[in-house]
């Protein structure tokens, strides 16, 4: 009963939550908080949820937590979904006149899924939104700037991308590399499901109708291909719902993958990918696949995807390597759980590879 009441309370707070968040982020712009996400040793005020997270201080740039908001340089909140504790944090930041920083998992997170309690080992800190907000994030502002990759940076990015593909690493790394589909006899198309109501889905303008349209288009535009629907790991675990969980294919060409499979192996087994806002869409770009977007993820609108989710208003064209640099290198911190210290992406990739125990053949 208490859980039901809390859920209804959180839903009722949702409208004021969004208003609070917009006001705080607009105030951040006026306060010129651009350097805050990259600064180290900040005094931060937050709630017990973040304080209890393993390696939180390291992932937040060696910050020092304070219990007095007046002493804090900023307030940090984890991806501010519709939860009462996060709503309270937003109010406190507003009343105290403090900048707000938003923390979110990085693109290479952990071995198991967060819904089962596996702690995250990477973090993105942002003062303008979350990186998957189509219109406001520090990553988007960086990509809209005049910045260009140097040849040295481009070489580093390509080496890192190749190693991620070779090791078959993704956000969650609980399934070893193995053939996810039967032997191929014709072209294959992948349609990616997502967790119902996830904030990245909502911000991207996606809903039940958009996911239904995405599947219909995939079937109609690829009449001779096998259509494979990939359900979300959280839905497979029974902890959350997805948009295709109850879908029953009407054609023998359309099949569902309800077992957990390695995302990179699955991408390598298909020719085209239809996606809402999932990170798997970017991983498909890294693997050289054509990606058709029905939402507005961070990698859409820059000229590397077929965009059907709306106009993000991006003024520049960016390569996959530049998008990778911004997300994986510029704005994500990684932690080595053995030493409890921050590490480079190169070190983190090798760490994940060792922890999985997978062969890189």
C-alpha cells in the first residue's frame, strides 16, 4: 500500500518537478556554470542516495560532500526522475540559490544492470541537462561549438572504438559474446525496444504510438528481410516493462529476442537498425550499420543517422568519432573499483574486459 501511495505522490509532483528543473537549469546559464562539471574537489550537497553510492566521490571528480547546503558550491542530483527525494533536492537548490549539477551513468557502466543493484563505475556530470536531452546538455553545447578533433585525438578515438567492438563491450556486460541468431539466410533488420517510461524515452518524444510506427515501418520498408525485435534487459529481468513485451508477431518474418544477448554481437549480425533513443543505436553507428532514429538521442541530428524523430536544430555536422569523443572521453569519468581511484577510458576498457573473462577472438 505504501509503495502505491508513493507512486501516486511522485506522479502528482511531476508537473512541479519539470518546472523546478527548468528554472534551475535556466539559472545555471545566467550563473555561467560551464566549468563546474569538469572541476575537481567541489563541495557538493546531495541526498543519501548519491552519498551511499560506491565510489560516488571519485565519479564526481573527487568531490567533498557537505551536510550544510549553505557551504556547498553546488547541489548534485542523480538523473532527476519523478521521485520525491529528488524533487526535494531541486527545491532546496532553488531556495538556497545554488547551481544544480545532474549526474547520470556513463556509456560503459558495469557488468550487470543497475536495476539489480550492480553499482555504476562511470558518470557524466552536466550543468545544462542530461546528455540524452535533445535540446539542452553540455555535450550538445560542446558539439555545437567550433571544436574539432586533432589527428592525435582522432587516432585515439579509433583505437578505443575498435577495442570496444573487439571486446564486445556495452553499457551492461552480463552476456558473453556468442552468436545471438540462427545462421543468416537473408537480410536482417533489428528493431530495438526500450524500458517503458524511461526518461531518455520521454525526453526524446517517444511513446507507444512511435514505437508501433517504428516496427510497422521496419516491416514495410524491408519486405524481404527478417525483422528481429530486441527487448530491453530490464524487461527481460521482469523488473520493468517495455513497449514490445506484449507484442505478438503477425508475420513469420518478425521474431522477438527475449533472452539477454550481447548487444555488439547482435548488431554485427544485422544489416540495419531501427531505434528510438537507445544507446545501442550509437553502438550500431560504431559498427558501421545504417541507423534509423524515431526519437532524438544525442547522436541524432548530426548527419550520421536517418532522422524521423523530429528536428533537434543541430547547426553542425559531426562524425561518429567526434560524437564518441564528446560522450566517452570529454564528459565521462571512470572508476577502477579495485583501487577506488579515477582511471582513463583505456584502463577502464581493459578492466571491464578482464572482469568479464571473455575472449577477444
